C-alpha cells in the first residue's frame, strides 16, 4: 500500500495563512513562519480592538452628555440620576444624539431630571 503524504493539505493550510497575511510588510507576507506569527498577533489585536471600541464609544457618549448637561446647569452624575428617577428609559447613545441634534429636547430632558430630583 502506498504511503500517503500531507503535501496537499499542508499547502492548503499555508496558503490560507499567507492569504490572511496579504499586505503585510516584507517577510511577514511571504514566509510562512513569520506570516503565521503576524496573523496570530493581528488576530489578538483585532479581538482587543473590538472590546476597546465599546469602551471608547461609551466614553464619547458620556463626554457629550456631560458637556450638554453643564450648559443646562447640571453635572453628568446628577443628570443621569435625575433621568433614572424620572423613569426615562434612554441609553447613553440616544441621549448623546439628542444632545447633539436637538438641544431644545435635551433641555426638556434636563428639566425633567431636575424635577425628579426635588
């Protein structure tokens, strides 16, 4: 019985890694060993980046809400406390969008938050 070699599967596996490494500089896109390392590391960075993106957007929304609420005489924490006590179920993303695009509506939200705190 003939001996089976793994040439086809090995080539397929290596081509897959080199295809993922396309566009990398130097040997990282040409040599299998360095390409494999680069692809693994880039996968780690991508995973971390997906988590970090969520944090960054939340920070942005909080900064926007804070700036808009200061214009209406409240700081961020008292505004959010008032919103929660007024039973307004809006997330930070939507509140920041209201603050940017509809300042008069945001002012009415601030008034409701102030009223709920009293």
